[in-house]
């Protein structure tokens, strides 16, 4: 079984600010750093650092994106399918406030220049039972999902950032969704604080799918048509939440692919993402499996 991640590769420009800039306001940042990022790249790094063999597909600009490919390579991700293009690499402008929370502005660049011929070439290397990992920062997502479904691959979708591209997909082709409450509400077309109601609605709408729903300070839950498991959060000092969700997704999918049970997979992924929030940056904050296994973080709920 192979894991293919078709996803974004971004240059993250991270600005440390006291508070997020408001409409009409001009503020100064106290620091600017440049990091490798992109939900796709982060998830591939997390998959690999948790011990899985992963192939990354996506696009970078040939003049400004080489360091992203190098970071993937250094993290043992296979980059044979990373396309180098004659356009700028995608980037993200990220504000991180004094509480460690972020807000992100994206520029698609090479991430949104993937054509069908290239996608077909990549899929020639994958077969029934292989995993496909997806987020929503590349173009032709619909075509990618349909191609994987035709091949009977197992499709994991993190519907982030959520927009009409997601609602226009045939979501019945997705085997497992990894998402937060807001994305779940958007997918179901309801607004509610009642998590049980949200879960029932997701099960009703997508009866064959599995779900991993992150609940912020209430931890995470997994559910499908028969099972439900929950896991709490760990006590860490929050420095930067960027890539916490990506770390969780990569670690969870990797653990499941190694046939670990759902409870253990939730635990490992939760520890890994807690460790990621205690460091600055996206991909560079993702821990190695050894560090996760040796961590002595305290479960608080
Ligand atoms: O999930 C975090 C990522 O979102 C950042 O690395 C940024 O590039 C955006 O894609």
C-alpha cells in the first residue's frame, strides 16, 4: 500500500503581531520569518515523520520553490512527482498573534496550475487500495477525486480551506473526512453548537464515511456508522497553532495505515499536534515519531 498526497507547497511569510490587523488599520509586526508550509507539504512531512512512505504530488515555481522540495526530500518524502513550473510558488501571509493563533492569506501560484495530463501521469503509479490524501489548496480537486475513485484508492479529505470547490465535489467518493467543527457545519449546511446534532447530521448525509472531527479545547472525536471514540487535549504552551491540524491529519492517517487501532491513532496524532503548537512555523514544528513516543505531555481532558 502506497500513500499519495496531492497537495499545496507554500512559502509561509509569518508576521508576529500583537493583534490581527483590522479593516482600515495599519500595524507593525515585531518579527518576520519565512518557513516552508502549505497544508499539503505539512501533511506529507507529518506522514513521513510518523514513519510512513509518502509520495508528494503538486507544483512549485522553478525559481523560488526549490527549498520546499529539499525540505520534503530531507524529510524522506518521495518528490518524483513534484512538478517544477514556470510561475511563482504559492505563498501564505500568516499573522500570528500574542496568543499563538493565526490568520492566513493565500496566493495559489503553482499550486493551482496542475493540469489533467499531469494528474493522469501521477495516477499511473498508484493502484487499488493505495491511499490518497487531499486538502483544498490545489486546483482540479474534482478531477483528482474522480481519478482516485476510478482506481479504487482510499480517499482521505481535509476540506480546508472550505469553499464551493468542496461542496461541488462528489463527497460520496470520500472514505474519510478530517475536519473541524466549522468545516463540518459548512459541509452539512447547518449552524449549530450542538456537537451531537452535528455528528448525527454528518452520519445521515454521508452514511458510508469515516470522520475525524477536531473540537478545539474539547479534543477530537472519531466516528463512523458503528463506532465513536474521543480523545482529550494535552497541556502545552501555545506558541504557534499553524500546521497543528496538518500534523494531526498526517499522524492519524499514518497510524491507521500501520493498522493501529483508532484510539491509539487518535492519541498519537493528538500528542504530535500538541507538540507542533509549542514551536514556531509549519513543517519545521512537526515532531518525529520517536519524539512523540518519548513525550511526557499531560492529558488534561
Ligand atoms: O495549515 C497551515 C498551512 O496553511 C500553512 O503552512 C499555510 O501555507 C497554509 O497553507
